[in-house]
């Protein structure tokens, strides 16, 4: 797009102007006619004019849109000063003000055609210098004035070129004095064009440099209309002078050619526009179909989806959003949804969250809202900012899910687990106390067995209630973390859990410390080590290994045994509460569920490796990866 490389284009023109001025000076220095002018019969560009053009070309290369710099200010003043002094010299016949008298004076005065700096050239330098020194103004009338001056410079230069083309010397000569050189007029065309494009904040330059299709047409047609008609007119006059046709036939021929070329140009552009319009219509059709598919997809979601602006008003919502909140689409769209579903005392929190969304912060939380029918429900909300093509956010999207039933079921389960474990603990302790008070020696062998069965059952129930209580508390309580000596914890637990007359192999590596909750870590290792001893107890030589390793910068702990192990199907439900796989071993199926919950509360991860009759290895971390 022209808009993107405009500055490069301006600088390229600047380099071209500098080059022309430089070669002109070489031409004067070494008396090379083709460098001074196109022909010995055409006025040469004045040396001072060439120097001033070099200054103008440098100005174009130093120009920056952000702000003026010392270089551009100095160069602009220089161009303006040359124009003013030579204009005054021409008006008041003050030869002392003419700088061109001091540059290649002898060669200029001895040239076949008078090559002093022309009055027209001086005026154009005044206009060009004025444009340069006002280039960074933000004032609208100054910008309009700059545009006008650029057009005037271009019009005078263009008129002078046409005068040379058609042999009309009045177009480039002022009252018989020095004429503006053809090369000078051409350079002014380039310079005025570049100056015109330096500031595109307003008016015609803005239109000319735009990325829109109308501006592209303006750029293409402008060059054609400035070049084609003059050359067509020149060839018409040339043919008449050669006697090939009369003046009347020349006008007719000129009109026919001009009309045909314009028709071809319009036809070509109309065809181009039609192709673009067909492509645009096809794209619109595809977008429309895509939008229908998208809306159909969003409408079919069970989750409620809505787009909301930063005033809190609903822009769009799908049917599920309406169903969850109990309102119709007509009631929600255009309304401030917070005022409809959030109690007054809680709205301040949502206004604070609105600030986070404006900053592009993604949120995921649960809250209680009030449906239209007055029922209180709990919804899970996920929100994220929507960004436009400029990278700015003017709305956000939310998805909501009604989780009221799930939350209430979880709360009921937690309440039951906690109450059951707590209320059962007291009578179990009493029964255990009574059983322990019975003197076994006062019973026969059969009753002794019954008493031992009762005691074993009561102890099992006590363990179950304690595990239930621990499992319930882990789901609700926050864990306070500190540096924990894992080595010390594992050594103590192994001493406590080590079976009497243990003949197997127990290997404990040097374990690194961890930032964790000490009580939870003790329970974690207690469960894992207890399981390892239990499930390897049937082996001739039980093997238990406790250690750690580092993988991708993450510390992993492991507890490994050579016990009964698990098959592939059993591994899928390993951490499910109350799930048991081996009836010949005692347990309630909560041990690994508690382990998993402890690790989840620490933000860690756990996975198992096993093979039937080859044991089980549990690998876990105590911090997020």
C-alpha cells in the first residue's frame, strides 16, 4: 500500500533531486552541456538553483513526521532565504542580493543563453521554503495553506514544462528576462509533489495517500492525466507542422485518440472494480454462511454465552444464556445484566471485575445470582476480553454454567462425611473402651475369638471414620505451607510402620526438602508407606524403595514396592474413593484418594506405574510444574 511506503517514496524523490543538482554542478564545473541542460539551445539550470535543490532534497531525506529537527529547520530557512533575496533583487534591481553572481559567475555570464536565477524560480523557492518551515504545524488553516502553496508550485512548474513542449515561451519567460530552465521546472514538479505528501493529516494529501480504493484510483489517474494529454497535444502539433494533416483534422484526431484512450482506461478500471466486487460479494457470502454456522453452533451450546460491553450492557446472548437466567433475549440485549441478576450489596465486586476485564485479564469464578423468577442459583463464569483489529478491547465475552445442583450435592456429601465421621467417632470409642475392659481370661476360647472379631471390626470402623473426616477436611481447608524436612518425616514413618520381624529390603534415598504443609505430607507418606508394606507382605522378600529424581527441572518423589500390583483397567480408577481391588488385604479404599487430594491441594501431580504381581510405583510432585 502507498500509505505504508510514503516516507520512502518522499526520500527517493529527495535523492533524485540531490542527484540532479549534483550533476548540474559538475556540468558547470567541467562545461558539460548535457548535464547543465538538455540542449545548448535551452536555458541551463542556474548553479545556485542546483545548490538550493540539493538543500531541498536533503530536507526531504531528513524529514520526520513526529517533529521538526535542526537540520530540516536550517534547510527550510535556506531555501526560503534564497527565494526572498533573489525576489527582492529582481523587484528592486539590487544586484548585491544575488548570490548566483558569486557562483560560477564567469561561466554563467559567458553562456550562450542567459542562465541567471529566474524571477519565477525565486518565487517558487519562496513558496517551497514556506511549505518546508510549516511542515509540522497541526493548525488546520496552515495545513490548507501548505496544500495550496504545493499546488501553486506544481501548477507553475507544469505550465513551464508545457510551454517548452509547445514552444510557448510566455509560459516560462517573464518580460524578456531570465527564463526558468526546463530542468528546473521538472525538479519543481518533483519537489512540490513530495512536499504535498509530507503531511497527510488533512485535506487532499490525506485523500491522495489513503489506502482506500478511491485514493488508489486518484493516484493512478493523476499520473496518466498529467502525462498523456500534453504528449498527445505535442504529437498533434508536430503532425500539423509536418503537413501530414490540417488543423481541423488534427483536432478531430486528437479528440478521437483521447476519447478512445479514456474509454479503454475506464473500461479497464470498471472491469477491475467488477472483479473486486465479485470477490467481495463472494467473501460476504462466505462470511454470512460462516456467521450463520457460528450462531447455530453457539445457539446449540448448553453453556450460556454472551457478549457484554464495558457499560455492562448485553450485546449478544445465546438461548442457553437466556434459559439459565430466566429472561428472554429481548429483555437481556441492551440491558445492564448485573442490575438484573446481582444483589445490590454485591455489585461493587462486579464493577471491580469489570476493570480487570478492560485490562484484558481473564477470569474464572463462581457466584450466586438471582433468576427472573426469584430463585437463587450458583453459576460458573468464565470471561475474557474481546479485541478488535486495532488491538483495543471494547467488549468481553462470558460463558456461564448452572452448577447449583452439583454444588449442593457436593456440599451435602461433605456435610454427611464430616457429620457421619464426627458423630460415629464417639460411640465407636465407647464400644472400643468397653471391649478393652473385658478380661479375655474370663472367657472360653470361642468367646475370645468373638471378642477379637468385635475389636478388629471396631478398629476398622475407627480408621474409616478418621479417614472420612480427613478426606472431608482436605476438600475445604486451606493448607499453610513451609519448608518441610522430607527425610525426617519418612524415617519416622518407616520406624512406626515397619512390621515386626521384617525380613525384606527397605531402601530410603536422601530426599530433598519441600515447601508444603507438614501435617498433610506426613499423612501422605504414611498412607503410601503403609500400602507398600501391606501389599508386599505376601512376598517372600518384600522390597520397598523410597526416593526422588529430577525431570525437566521438577522434583519427583516416589514410593515403590514389589507387591501384588494392578492391571491396566484397575489403574484407571486407582484414586477413586472407596475403590478396592484386593479383598485379601484390609482397607477402606480411601488411602490413595486422600493422597491424591493432598497432592492436588499442593498444586502437584501424581501418576502410577504398575504390572500385576510386579508391584506398584507411585510418582508425585508437591509443587506446580
